[in-house]
């Protein structure tokens, strides 16, 4: 027994610091979270053919539901207003795609000719006369085809892509038709999962929906501003195909960070091939001023304070999303980050992350042994001239 007590005393003397124990526990928590995230990603990959249409349909439903509500106020039933909104959205997308393709491939492929001329001019400026513009465009086309094939391979096949689009449209229709029922059910599940009142769960989901709507509306406002400024600049500088430049600028603005590079390179190459280096530099200056100064001035109005993200944060999360989830990650990384930050802020306001004060430790009560109690009673009796009775 004595040897065991000595070993316990030695172990107590070698006690690790509290910060080291806290760090070790935190490291194990991180390992557990990483394992859970890996399992979740693995399961998501197994059902990606259903998960991707569900995500896009949910986001689009959150954006387009106000239109269905407005049609309902005009006495149009939801079961009819939902397909009307979907048909209108598809019509707008088809019109924009037709305008872009017709401008790119129409008029004897004038845009393609200007891009090839831009590559040739860039090669001569850089002192590399062997740069073949047509070969560069063909190489770029092969790269695009390879990327498309990779996307199709990741989806399984073109049939899976078509099935995913059709599935997403059906999910979108049902979500817009039964939005209130889906909203209430999801709010209840969020509240039960997080451990907060149902009202807080509704507030979390409502803020998430409003955040995605505000982000989409903000991107649209910024895209229209960028397209108007760049297109007008190209028109005033005499650059041909100002309308395709504006359309490409608007469409690519929905891809944060990387879309500006694509639209800017497109405009500069056309200006370089058509008007020369001076005009190309002027277009480049317009693109840079638009995507930096003017956009930064417009962002607080378009996004508001709660959804505005620092450009560095947008670049980092968009890059990470692209590396992890491809086009889906590149498109949704920034709004998902904004929604996550907003949700964490709301949960912090509800006091979910606050730690309850630790109650003071109870003082240890020294309970005497029976023999010590008898001795104490004996000494007390001796002082008062009495003898304690035996139990």
C-alpha cells in the first residue's frame, strides 16, 4: 500500500501543464472532426448525382419563390405559378445563350478572328514571333473540351447530366410549390439538431434564405454595372463586338474572382487584335478600375454589411471551393461562406456559444474517524468534569 502511494505521489509530481492537456484534447477533437468530415464527403460523393441537383434547386427555389408568391397574390395558384416562373427563367437563359453564341459564331466568326489576331499581336509584342494565334486558339479549344469531358466523366455520362437537370427541375417545381411546408419542416429540424428554440431555427433558415437572395441580387447588380461600364468603354474606344464583351462580363460575374479574369482577358484580346496595344491597355485599365474601385464602392449597397466579404476571403474560399468541388464550389463558395458567417453570428447572439459560469467548488469537509470522535469527547468531558458514555 505504501509503495502504491509513493508511485501515486511521483505521478502527481509529474503532472502536465493545463495548457498542454487542453492542446492535446483540442487536437483529438480536430482529428475526430476531420474523420467525420471525410466520412461525410465520401457519402456525399456516393449520392452526388442527386445532391448536386438538390443543392442548385434549393438555392434557385429560395431566389425565385418571391416571384411565385407575387403571382399567388395575383390569384394565380402556386401549382401553376411555379412552372410559369421556371419557364420564364429557362427562356431568359436560352435568350442570353443564343445572344452569346450568335455573336461569337456569327458574321463569319468575327469574334474568333479578333481573338486570333489578339494572340498574334500579343506574341509580336512579347518578342515571340513564332506564336501562332490560330494554334493557340485551337489549343485553348482542346483545353475547354478536355475540361468538359472531365466534368462529364465526373458526372458519369451525358445521360447522367441530363437526368440531373431534369431531376433538379422537378425538385425546383415542388420546392417552389410547397415552399412554406418545406421551410417549416426544415426550421424544426434545424432547431432540434442545434438545440435551440423553434423560433431561432426559423430565424436561422430565414436569414440563410435572405442571404442567398441578397447575394444573388448583389451579384446581378454588380454584373450589370461591370457589363455597362466595360461595354460602354469598348464602344467609345471603337472596339468591335462591344455587346458580346458586355454579355460575357455579365455572365462571368456570377463566378466570383475568376469570372473577372475570364471576361477581362476576353475584352483585352479582342481590343488587341482589332485596335492594337494602346486600345488594349485602355480596355485593361477600364476592366481593372471597374472590378476594383467601382465594384468596391458598389458592394456595400449591393450586398449590405452582413454579406460583404473581403476580396482576399472571396479569393481564398473560391479557390478552395474550386479545388474541392469544381464549378459547383467556385459558384457557391462565397455565398456559402457569407451565410455560414451570418448563421454563426446569429447563434452567438442567442448565447449558444457562451459558457455557463462554473460553480465554486464545495469546500472539503473533514469527517473525523470514530476513534478521533471519542478522544475529542473525552477531552471535552475532562474539561467539564464529566465522563462520556460508551455507545
